[in-house]
């Protein structure tokens, strides 16, 4: 993940471009929102605070994250 100054990503994420997971629902505040912005950047923010800082990833970083998540690399190992 690279670090960007606020002015570097200004305008990269349209307000109407923020999406929540379907399971979150329109009124739930405990979710993350994703914005597949322009300029090859993906933004992730806290749905409870839309003015919070945005985590910014490039398309390649985001693709790697999705592949790892789909492969189960972030699942906790539960002891029974």
C-alpha cells in the first residue's frame, strides 16, 4: 500500500461511487465501503464515518487482496 497525500487522491473517488456489501444493508453502520475510483485506485473507508481517512490501494494491490481473501488466507483458525 502506498501513502498518498490528501490532495493526490482528491477527486479520485466520487461520492456516489461508494459501495457496501449486500449483507450490510443500506442502514447498517458497521461495514466498510469500497470505491473503485478512477486513475487505477481503490478506496476503502469506514461506513460509520464517511469523512474518515480512506485507505488507498492500486488495482494490482486490490486484486491480490481479493485473491487472498477468496483463498481463505484471512480466516481465523478456531480451536475446538
